[in-house]
């Protein structure tokens, strides 16, 4: 991978750019918390060639949401389930909106040709 390839990934929400230590620091939490939400299957960090966990920005957003819920008193397993369901709902709504747009475009009245 060239430096240009790496630079281009900086905008990739799914690129695993953050080590566990850096991710925990950014979230103001512990590495144990990140392991716990991994065990609860909220996020599955990728592994570096050396076997170290690496997190993406998307995963950090999910972890931050989990931390919010846990800080409010929600058990970690329940918090992770809530976030998974919220994520699934958001995806379903996005797909539904795409279907609606496609159906609207298909059902739109066709302009008749001039002089017809």
C-alpha cells in the first residue's frame, strides 16, 4: 500500500485506524469496556498483522453510544442490543426510502412528446 492509498482511507468510516488504547482514550473509557462490547457482539474490531485490535470511526460511534447508555444505568448487554436494533431500524428506513423513491419515479406521469 502506498502513502497515497493510506491517505485516501482517512475519509473511510470503516477503515480500522485506531488502536484499542487510542480508541479507549478517545471515548474516555477503558480497554475492558471495549472488550466487553466486543464480547456482546456490538462491534468486532479487525486485527492487525500482529493480532492487535483496530477500530474504525463507525465502531467508535457505536461504542460511544454504548457508553452513553451504560453511563445512564443500562446494563452493557442491554445497551448493545438497543444499539444493534437502532442500527437495524436506521438501515431498514434507509432501504424503505430508496424503494419509495424508485416507486415514485416509476409511477411519475410521463411527459408526452410535443405535437402528439
